[in-house]
């Protein structure tokens, strides 16, 4: 791309310099606080300190051996993966119904399914708490899964239905004329062709669950806490550098997943 | 081509009968009581302007639309209630509709896979189908690596590999440029003839219909206006719509004039008349009835003025290769076009008043 830019545009003007400067400034302000946790997590002191006097992996060891941290991490992972599986299936089915199935009803279903995106999360969390306490699933594993799924499913629906709109519907008809049933046509042709969108949707669903602190804050009981909730607790009682360790690991993990989603999107025709 | 490959793909076309087909979308009757009988191994074109119901007919035969009224039979079997996947009909779409995530060979093998044919049988049939559309060695390519023409060949191979007794094509060449389109017309025609396939082919390109089809169904407003051979459609159009839609034509205003047992046609704005012979619909004719006379430009001869015969003023001469298009202003003010040989045009100049002549049995007259 850059190679095709005509050379006269390379000439450096003052406006261009200013633009680059301010864009850089914004980036620094956005990224700096996140980057700062990395050296902090490597500091040997018992408290959060910056800049660190020397570097050590001590707190990483602490995190990996502390049973409470590990349990919280595993719980978050298990919830996240269950949410991913559930929302990818349900969300894809909803997207198929919206784009292909429902004549006229599509927009209504679309509005319903994507409503959690516009409702403030805290309002949703309070509502969920009241409802779940009534039916007795508050604090349980499945309580988390369902609560997170409602938050995550809009992303899957939006991403998958966008891909379905782009995908030529006559391709699905072709599969049927060639001997496939409607379900076979979707299974063998439509879904494989939009695989990148399915994966991107799944990643967004996972991150929605994995990063959620608000709903977990309301739903969690004393024993079963998710990772973000555990971080809050840690913050309230004793601020140890393990917090910086978790923050660092979370950031890297999230970056890796987003990177994967981005890669899938740009290479979807490869 | 290797002879074994030829045996693997041999379609035995079956006859198709569409009876009383009607399909409405809300208040719009997309297809209105259409009956169409296609013989085994016949190539039939559905020709008509945009919105005339061609695609709807095809979609109903394929099983993607359910008719409000009417039945569809293939090979004597009523398939009206069968789902698309069980109809054994091959379909080729305008935008190819290939599966983007599969290779060329996987695309062609798809209908075989759906029929639980796999392994070496499938591989051999895919090879044969590729050879048939002259794409040997392209099996491993991805769809995105093919040109438009090659993609449409793959779509053809995929629709033919399982030897369906009926092939449906909806403007399969609409996305190709002119040269490639003409090449593919010949290619499809060659395959259809060789394989003996029954083909229903939708197009709004009359040239395509005239060159490819055994018979053409001309459609407008959801109805079949005429179903006949290209020659008949061209020479003896059934009504004004067909006359105006297919080919270049002159439609000259005037009225009918009785002449004993015969009929003549009087051109508007003059007393000039011409004889009429071999007309179809004379039953409803009355003396003095307003009518339109259709005559193809290549049938019109330009010559000396004769008493009582049509004449006009030459307004323009357009040279196009071996022929000259001669535009003549009639007394009514309307323009008539004659396409004459360059040699015959030698004595004609713009501003001349000339006589016009045509064979009395080659024109059609429609009461207007
Ligand atoms: N799914 C649909 N819903 C509503 N109206 C439709 C639908 N499909 C077709 N129609 C209408 O039915 C009529 C016939 O459409 P059809 O697609 O069969 O025309 P066509 O002859 O194939 O035209 P074209 O040459 O533009 O492809 C049109 O008036 C069209 O608007
Ligand atoms: Mg159409």
C-alpha cells in the first residue's frame, strides 16, 4: 500500500508533523498506564513501586502458586469457554434467522438480541442479581455463564449477521440445488465460508465474559470469584504486586486474542 | 479429450412440463398462468424484459419458490412438492455461486458428496467434468484464482457432474464481457448438444436466445406471449409485444382495408395501400380498423415511386459494413427503416422521394 503513494505526498509539511505529534500523544496517554504495569509486576518490593529498583519474576511465581488466584483464573476460563460455546451457537442461529429466515421479523429480533449492548451494564447486573436470587442460581457457575452470555451474544449476532449479509445467498441455493437439504447447505457451505466471522465472534464473546467485572461483582459469592472480581478484592485489602502480574498477563492475553481476531478478519479470503 | 471421460458424463435429458403456474407477491402477479412444455434434450430460452417473471419461473422449477397454483413435472413425475435438494435439477446462477472456501475440485465434488459418492469414483467423475469444460489441471485451484469465464465453467461442471435430467440457467453469462459471452454461448450450446441435456435458460439478451435456443418463450408481465422456434418468433411474432421486443422492426400505423376476399393495409396519412397475404388473425378484422404493420428493415426495398404504393422522403443514409440503413420519412410523419445492400443504395441520396416495397406475405399486421 505505502509503496503506491505518490512521492510528492511524502514532502513533510507542518500540518502533517502536528498531526503525527498529537496522534502520538493520544497513543501514549492511552497506552502508557497499561504499559507501566509491566515493570511494576517485575519489581521486587512488597508494594507497587515504579520505577522498579531491580527486576524479578518473584510475583509471577507467587501468582502461579497461590491457590486463590489460580482458582479464580480457572473459574474465569471455564466460564469464558462455556459462554463462548453457548453464545457462538445461539448467536449464529439468531443471525441466520435474522438474515435468512424471518421475513420482516428480522429487525425486531435483531433489536431484542442486541439490546444488552445499550443497557448500562450495572443496571443489567442489578436486574440479574434480583432475578437470579429468586430462582437460586446467583453465584453458581451456570449463573455466571447465563449472565455473561446475555452480554456476549450481541457481539456474535452483529459480527455473524454482517458476514451473512456479505455472503451471496445464491451460494446457499446452489448447494441445495446440488442435493443438499437446507441444514446441510448451511452446515457445509455457509458456515465454513464465514468461519473467520464465527471465530471473531467467539473471541469477542470470550473476552466479554473474561473481562467482566460488573456482573461478577454482584453475582459472586465468597468462594467462587472470577479473576476480575478477585482483583477488586485484592485492591481493597492488600495491594500486592501480584495485581500487576495479573494485569500484565490479562493485557497480553487480551492483546493476543484481539490480534488473532484481527488476523482472521484480514486473511478471511486467504 | 480422453474417451473414458466422455462416458462418465452423459446426461439423458428428460421432458419438463410446467402447467398453469401462477405465483403472486402481494398484489404483483410475478407469474400468471404459465404453461410450458419442454421436450427431452431441448434447449428452451425464457426471454423477456426485466420483471417479466423469468427468474420466478426458474426458481419455482428449482424448488426455491412454491407456486400458488400449478404443477411441475420432470420426466412425467410430479415434483411440485419436492424440496430443492431432492429434485435432481442442475442450476447455474448469474454470479456463479461457487463455494469460496473450497477448491475447484471440491466444488465439483460437492453434489457427489451429497449423494454419498466418494473416493476414486468421485475423483474420476470430477476429472471428467473438468475435461468437459476444458479445465483439465485446474482441480487444485482456489475459486478466487479463476477468471470470470473460468468460474462459470466450474459452475457448469458442478451442475452437470451428477447428470441431472434438467439444467436451469439464470442469465449465466450476464456478468461476462461481450467476447467472453459469445465464446461461452458456443461452449454451453456445444455441451448441451453433446450431452443431450434439457436446458431452460433465462436471458434478456435476444441475440443469445436466438442463437442458442431450439425454442424461445417470450415473456412479459408474467405471461408467455409466444413459445416458438427462433425463426417463427422472428418471422411470425404472435403479437405487437413480441414484434417490438425481438429484433429490429418497423411498426407502421394505418388501417385495414377490405379488397374483395382479401385484405389490404392503408398507411396512415396517405391513400397508399399494400397487399397482405398469409396473415393469421383475420377473423376479428373489420374494414377501416386501426392496425399496425410490422416489417423487418431487411425486407424493405427502396425503389422508384409507383402509384398507390407507399413512398417517403430519404432523410438519412447510414453506412454499416455491407449494408446501408436508409431512414425514410413516411407521409404520416413516422420514420421507416430499410436495410439495403450497399450496391442498391448507390442511386439513393438524401432528399430523394422513394417508393417502398416488401413481400406481402412476410409482414405481420396487428389490430391496434
Ligand atoms: N421475493 C420477491 N418478493 C416480492 N416480489 C418479487 C420477489 N421476487 C420477484 N418479485 C417480483 O416479481 C416480478 C417478477 O420478477 P422476476 O425476478 O421473476 O423477473 P425477471 O424476469 O427475472 O427479471 P430480471 O430480468 O430483472 O431478472 C417482479 O415484479 C418482481 O418485482
Ligand atoms: Mg431474473
